[in-house]
């Protein structure tokens, strides 16, 4: 059974695949799979396993109302998005593994790496329209993958970290799922080599709270400058961080999510 939503879907995650005038992604948690197609402002979610209704209401985000006073140009740009939605990632290992690959600076390269990794080592599904879709490799596969398996898809430089993280997930996932988002960030940072940036990105992907997203990220600074070019933006990271928190006015998740949504809809495909 399918469900339909309307609004701007955040497609900043490299697992969204663009083609045919829209975006497509399969979400999986190991036992349940659903396909999301985005064409314009129409979002269709289909349960791939049963005819039962799909339980995947994507949270909505909006910038703080105070932005109309503190940064009107930015408020105007973000208001043009309408309702912003983002699907939480039910696959915890998927969120962690992709966050590691996203340490690569170039977004286009990250997408290519994720797709190549899935095509080489992920389980394949046949979608309702007959096309094949390769899922991101599961933790068991990644934990057992030899060095050559990573190198063949361009991920040799991340092989040790991905393998270590996969084994940590397999050993700790039951306990991690009982933690608060903040405590989960701390636990992920203890995985050797994973780092604060990937920990925050993974937790944001899982829980949908962009208050945990690393808002010092260069992408946020880039899109803020492009969305409101007449504003005077600081060049150094610490000053930008203080300004961003001030503009958020206590609504950091909404502001950060909507600027990333703006960037995803304005990037050159």
C-alpha cells in the first residue's frame, strides 16, 4: 500500500538517486523495506513487503519565525521551500556506514562511492516498476569484507574504518538503540577513527533532529551564502558558528535542516 505526501523532501543524503525527473530511495531496517519516489513536490512511499499501510511519516521542518527580523533575505529564501520533510533512516548501520563515506569532501564522489559499494556488495531488490535496486551492504557483509572488496569500489582508504564500525555495530547495536541521541553520539565517537563529524551526521540521520548536525559543516556555510548573498557572512568558522546559533534563536534543528534542503534543491545535478 502506498502513501502520498507533499512538500520539499530533503535529498542531501547521498543515497538518494536522481533520474527520470525525480529522486528515488529505498529505506530498509533489515525486516521492512519501503520505496520513496519524489517528483516535484509529490512524495510517494510504497511498502515493498506487504499491502499494509506504511508507517513512515517524515518529520517537517521550518526556519525560526525570528529570522524575518534578524535575517530577512535568508528567511525569504527558505520560505520558498514550502513544507520541508525528511525521512528518518530506520537502518542504523546504514546511517553509520554512509556517514563514514561522507567524510569525503566532494558530494558527487560520495554518491558514486555509495552506489558502487551497494552495486558490488549489497542485496538487490526488484522494484514494482521492474528496475533493480542495490541496497547498501549490511554490517555482516562489511565486517567480513576483505581489503580487496573495498579497494575494487574505490573505498580502500576507508576499509579499516568501515570494517571496525561494522563490527562495533554488530557488538553493540542492541544497547545503542536504548540510548538517547546525545548518548549515542558519545558512543559512536568511541569507535576508533569514526570521529565527531560522522557521529553527529549518523545520529541526525537516525533520529531526524538537526540540532545534532555539525552546523560548522562547510555545506551549511556555502548554502547560507548562496541563499542570502547580500548578507554579511563571517569568513571564519568560529564566528560563523556563533552567528548561526544566534540566527537559530533556539530552533537550531529547523534552521539547519531548511538550509540543507535549500542547498539540495539548488545544487547542480
